[in-house]
């Protein structure tokens, strides 16, 4: 069990640029979640995958955000035309396909938009 | 809809003193409840979870929490604080349904004074 890994850990970009984050979940976990965390707040749910199917998207996930999980393995979260308000920590979590509710989190990708 | 409220965004205790972090939940179904800890610039680590078994749940690092349905509470305690306990603590409730996503509180930052 190597844990959930995220890449890059830190990204600094200029407003208007596109950024992409990658998440590699724990290998036997079918469920994958993306969360966003801003300073002083708890993580906020963005989207959920069951295998390769994206089954839920939060209203926080504007049209500039897109997430994929091809082949049900790793996942990517892309933000197009970044805005300063997108600056946050983006957390990925995975979970086995049984009803325990526990999520296993990666260390996050911190985005700073200048 | 499920939600959690954490009372006190900042708590400061002396080393060796009791730690008490408060969490109240709202849920239309029997909840699964969680406490996670987050150290600076890291992801979230599970401390403990309640999944409708024993109401007193023991977790890692000497923490425990008691589920009280009558008070809709799930407060986190530790008898004796250690400097290494300084971190941010999040209470979460499982949203249930097909996604089983976690809904987090706004967090409590615990400071431990020498």
C-alpha cells in the first residue's frame, strides 16, 4: 500500500493559464474523490468517480474545471483559464468499494494563481 | 442533508492538559462520523471513525470520541496534550447515498503551549 499520491505538490501559475493535477489512488480502490481546501476552511467536495465513471459533480466545479479517470486508475483535474480565486489546495482521496465511508487522502496539490 | 459544525476555530491548551474539540452533526440517517487531523502542508489523516458500533471510539495517538445521539455530538478528547498534537482537526460526516462522500466541518486549529 503506497498510499494516494498527487502531482505536482505545488504549482504557481499566472492568471489565465491552464493547469492539470494528477492523482494516483491506492491501487485496489474503486472510488476516487477530488476536494478543494482554501485557507481556514475544511475540504469541499468537487467530484466523485466510481471506476472510470464520474457520478457526481459539485456546483463548485465550474465549466473551467474538468476531471477524468480513464480506465478507472489515475485521475486528472484540469483547470482552464485560471483565476486568482482558484488558489487553493486540491486534495484527492480514494476509498475501497465497501460501505465504510473512510477516505484515504493524498498530500494535496497546492495551486497559487498570480 | 448531512452537515457538521465545529465549535471553536482555535483552541489552545497547555502541554499535559485535557484536549476537547467539539463537533455537532446533522443527519437524516444514522451517520458515519469521522475525525481527521491535518499537519501543515499535508493531507488529512484519519484519527478515528464511528460506524454505529460502540459509541466510544478510540483512535490513534491517544484520541477518543464519544457518539451521543441525544446531543447530536461527536466530541474529540485526549486526556493529556502533547506538543506533537498541534495541528488542525476536522470533523466529518458521511453523506451516504451512492457517493459516500465526506462532508467536513470548518476545522479547529489546536495549539499546544509548553
